[in-house]
């Protein structure tokens, strides 16, 4: 069955009570039960207002998920499976992956380095080869007598 707590990362857990579920009919082709089963799942989680999100992670997640949030609420839909339970599991996995990525620490800044002598020489040799090719192309000079 579904877990009582969704673990995103150490120190960041979401209790099942903070998750809101909506169910609807899944689109696409189906069999005899296509018009009667509500297998599509929408999972809603209030990122901005949840007490279980640490404040530092909340600001990072809200800024990174800004375009996907509607009123601070993240909505994920799953309809790839035929059963509602499997779609709920898929939505939970997607929620965990999305929040894990959104709350990841920023990458270390790149430390600028100088190019190596070999790379500079290779670049200049390539430029000279290219210039030589272009010089050899010019059959006639403009303004010369015919």
C-alpha cells in the first residue's frame, strides 16, 4: 500500500495527511471498464504553505518550481497505468523526484582556469590551416584584366 510518510531527503519528510488526491477518468483507448473506473490521479502538494518543508528548502523549491506552482501548490498527474493504485504510486515517485531536484543544493561555482599551452597551439594551428584554405580559393582577384 502507500506509505504514511514520503521521504524526500534527510530532514525533509512529507506526511501523507498533507497530500491531496483527485481522481478522474483516464483518457485514451480502453476496454470494458474504460467509462467506469477513475484511474487517473492528480496529486496536489502545497509547497509554499506546508509546515513539513524546512524554510531554507521551501524558498529554494518555490523559486525553482515557480512556473509549475499555482498559488504555491504543485500538481502532478499520473495516468499511464490502468489501476488507480499504480498511478498513485507513480505520482508519489514523481513528487519525490521533483522535490528532490528542486531542493538540491546549487552546484559549486566554476573556478576559471587558463587554457593549456597545447590547446592554444592547436587553436592557432587550426586558424592558420583555415586561413590557408581560404587563401588558396581565390582564383581571380577583383578588378584584374580579363
